[in-house]
C-alpha cells in the first residue's frame, strides 16, 4: 500500500470533471469515464500519450507516493493530515496555463509561486516521520531518468528528487513526450488548451485542501481516498504546534502508578493530554492497562522498529509504540510512565521532554513495595536495591514531586503541571 499527498480539485467541481474526462478516469470510481472523446485528438492516441498520468489521476503532487514505515498505521496518517490541514490556509491561483514542463504537458500556475512552494515543503517535511525508505528498485528508476547532484541529495533526504528548490507545482496532463514527434505534441497541447479553455478563462483554481490518494497494490491505479479542507483563516505559513512530552519517573514504591491514575481521572474533558500505553512483558494486571506481550513478541516488534522508546527494568521489557510521535506531531500532550535508567536516551531522542521525578520517604517506599506482594525473596531484594540505585538528580530541568503524603497533595501538583 502506498499513499500520495496531493492537491486535487474537489470531486464536485468543474476542474475535477474536466481533469477526469481528459485522463479518462475518475479516481473516485474503479471504471473509466464514458465518452472520453476530446476534440482534435484521436481517442487511441490520447490514451497512449496519457496512460501513466491516468494511473495517478488528476492531481498536483505535494508529497510523492510513499509506504508507511513499520510501526505506523493509516490512523496515524489520518490524524496528521487532519492536524496539518487545520493550520493551512487556501491559496488562490490567479491564472493557470497549459505548458510543457520538460517532456511533459501540464497545467502550471503563472506568477509568484512562493506560497505554493512553501506549502509543498511543509507537507514534505511534516509527514516524513511516516515515510518508509524507498527500495533499490525505486531508487534505480529515479536515477535512470538522470538526476543532478542536488536532486540525488534530495532523493536521499526526502525519497523524491523534486522537492525544496527543485519543486514545481503542476497537474500532469501527459506521459513523457520525449520520443513523440513534434506534430503529435502540438496536437496534444492544442487539444488540452481547447478542453480546459472555459475553465482557464473563467474559473480560478484554489488550493484549498490536502487529498490522500492510495495505491492498494504495486502498479494499481491510485484512488481518491480522503480529502482534508484547509481551515486556517489567516495567511500563516505554519505547522501544527507540537505537543509536550511529560516523562514521569521514580523508584518502585514512590506511588507513581497510583499518582498517575489519580490525575488521569481528574483531567478536564477539554484537555488534549493523553496517557501513553506501555507494552510490557508481563501478564495483564489490575494496576495498569498495559499491552501484555511475550518476550518473543516484544523483541520482534522492537526489531521491526515499532517502538520509539524501550528499556528493561526488574527483569521486564518496556516499550512505547511509535504512535506517541504522531500524537506529539498533532499537538497532543503525552504522559509516559517511564524509567529513571532511560533518561540519557530520552534526552537525545526527545530533548524538549519535561522530566518529572516522583520521590517518597525511604521507609514508606519499602512498606509500599512489600504491601503490593508482586515479588518476594530475591526479586523483592533486587527491586529494593533499584530504589537507591539512582541518586535523586539536581538538574534544574527536572521537576521533583514528593509523594510521601496523601495522594491528593502530590496529585494536585502533578495536575497543575499537566494543565499549564
């Protein structure tokens, strides 16, 4: 499955209908458009010169087709598309023209394209989190067409060579015409000018939404999947505000789980805060609604790249799935019940994370651990040794909350932090 992030006119507009009729296919439907005939161009020749463009549908590329990286799913793509569209404003194109673009015939805007180019680059960079690296076959195909040194760099960085300053907004109307004789090229261009003439003269094109097309299997025609209208009122050039990551740590017995549960049940409904689910190699337990995994399943998921964080403690493996990254990208604040030992890696991967260290009186910690009755014997001794294994840090960026008293006292402090 591949996904392409396009601009395409809304399906109920004259631009959509004209594009679908020119290419002979409506991407919302499986079949071809009936009565495709375009004056001035034999049907068979038109089909031959547009077969590749027809497979992709009437569109302008914002981010080229890509498959999802392991660990991500369609729901994450939808969430990010919705968040992206919410902060984009529509761009009106004063005039569109039929032009040759290299060896291709295309609809191109006239005038200043800086706003369009900026929109495309925001789209390229924002969604790159989800993109799987292209395979060798795709890279070879791109290089076979001939790339400049700069385009090769862009191919390596973004999986597509025509980004950044190499980007040109266009709606493709033909396949490569490099080996087509001049008379046929001229006839095709005149036919396109005639076909789109009424719209070119009387209907302004407006980039007003992000549309996702989907290729369901290699070589299949791309189909219209979902459209996300732009919602911003002001002409801002923005990406969604990233959410805040809260990483809560503390020794066993400090009451971290109880504290987080207390806060979770008291967050206002309007809050965007979410509590990340942990994947743990232990059976389900009443104290936490985690994802229970076997050791084998955990390490298979880790090897496939499904976790953005993972650590080991007390003989167990812990993981946080990559959907956390999408939630942050979409502007949601996220709480992770973490590990003190993981802090060095956290600082590298998520340098803006707020670290909250839960502490409690040492005797009280021992009482709480023994009362839980999760371990006994050597396992209990090991857990108690970990209580003092990590000295309480003095870094200014780490927030300390003492949970030695009633849960309500520490809970209100934590609730206030999450609500800032």
